[in-house]
C-alpha cells in the first residue's frame, strides 16, 4: 500500500506542534491535470461518530453519487493546451452530479479540449487495480473513507503524447488500525474504486466501439463542455483547492 500513497514526513513547528507534510505529487508534471474523488460508500461509523454526525453524513451521501457508486467528485483541474489555461471545478460541482453526469465528467477529465485521451484509460485502470489489490492484501489499516487522486500530464501535443500518470490515496483522516472484530463490508473505500474502474472500462469500450477515433473525439465535445459549464471559467493551477 505504501506505493499508492504519497511520501510524507513529520515536521515540528513552534516546539509542541507537529504536522505531516505530504509529497507534492504534481512536481514531475509541467501541466498536471487532476481529478480528486472522495471514496467511501458509508463514510460514517457508530464507533467513531455521533448520531448527529452520522445523520448529516447519510444525508450528504444520499444526495450525491456516494450512496450508489461509493465515491463522489471532489474537484477537477484539466489543462487545455489550445488555451494554455486550466478548467477548474470544485466540490459543489461534484455534489450536483448524478451517476450519468459523473460518468460524463470522467470523460471530461480525460478531454484536452480537442480529443479524448483514450490512451490514458488502461494506465489508470491498471493503477487502480493495483491499489485495489494492495488494499485487499494489507491487514493493518481500515479505511472508512479516503480520497484518491488521478493525475496525468496535460501538456499534450501530436508530436509528444505524454502518458505520465499516477494514482494515489491522499486522505487518511478516516483510517484506523484494524481490529479483530472488524468486518470487511461495503462501507469501505473499495466499492468506490471498483465503481471507478467500471466507469473507465465503459469509456474504454465506447472508444473501441466507435466507428472512428475522430467520431469519438468530436461527438458533442465542445457542445457538452459548454453546456456543462466546463468551458466557462479558467483559473490558475493553485486554485484547485482552497
């Protein structure tokens, strides 16, 4: 599992204060495109949360894709080479998505404004499957909820198609040491990862069934981007999380 999380170190500030500093996962990219997905079909537990907190989280989960898919979109940053700018969408955008529009948003994440980066899909699937395998094999930690980042190099040109990608867990606030009484059920983050793999496989299958790559890349491309509000704003890279 250590290969699927950022490197980190504990730093001390002002004597008694300790902070965990995570590795900058975008340092090796010139123009990183990122999607942040919040994992955890049931991100609550009677052992860890008050009744009030559980009700609040149940309501939020039922109003988003969390309840059905096991994850929701928390943020997107996509580099558009033709405009030399980033498209930014935050958690409020993801909270409004349905199962269907979330799938389209995954397609948008892989879209550079001109075409769908279908060559990246099997790379992400392979890394997500490796993450799922690592979670199945490890027996030390229980992840009630977490977040996963998918990253790729957005600076694409026809003469230089970079396939630099990465998949990492980044949120450990709801991780705890496993107890002998724990039961591995659908409240864990693996449901969300499995759903994400299925969605990516569907995109991959759609690409293979397309009459031509040109058809796949341009069907409703700019129309849907504009209709969804995905091309209505541009922000610097530092604006992804606030």
